[in-house]
C-alpha cells in the first residue's frame, strides 16, 4: 500500500531537535516578552529540493515524514503557546504564527510560513540566541 504524501509523521528524533532549539534560544522567538518557548514550530515541513538531493549522498532519503534533519533557527523555532495558537492549521489571532496571512496551509508537507515571516523569525532567533536576552 502506498503511503499518502498529505499525511506525515514527525521524525523519531523530534524530541531531541526540540531540546536543541530550546537550549539555543529558550524564549518565545515570535515575541520574547511572552516568556519561555513551550512549543517548537516548523517554518516549513518539507525540505527543499536541494537539501533532499544533497541528503541522499548522506543517506538521508526523502520520505513522507518531517525530515528529522531540521536546523534550529532555520527550519524550526521555539514559540510560546499564545504565539502558536492553532485550530486545524489556522488561527484568527494576529500574533499567532498560524495566522492565515503568515501561514500557508496547503496540507501535509506543503504547509509553511510565508517567506517574510520565516525570515523575520530566523533573524529574531539568531539575535536572541547571540544576545541571550
């Protein structure tokens, strides 16, 4: 039976990735004034074609799962529960990373943050991790 690409599973090392993200930058990336990050949020589920292609040389074969090779601060960031408000992939809260104007909901591995919001979160993550605010 063929596995559907619209459904996916988190990689087995997702809990390790979450710990790494929170260790590098423990505050809410979206709004550091909210306090500690309680959720690790993917900015994009599917690895880019280039990363999937290069990953095959390292025996990281693409499959219908979240990659398991996320780079903290680039592929995923820590946010608080308020900023991760999510109802079936959408949120009516403007502060949420799942707000319909900053989150593209296409289903399965095609869900992702808009380019401008992803870039903003990446810059904030790096700044907060370097300054340890």
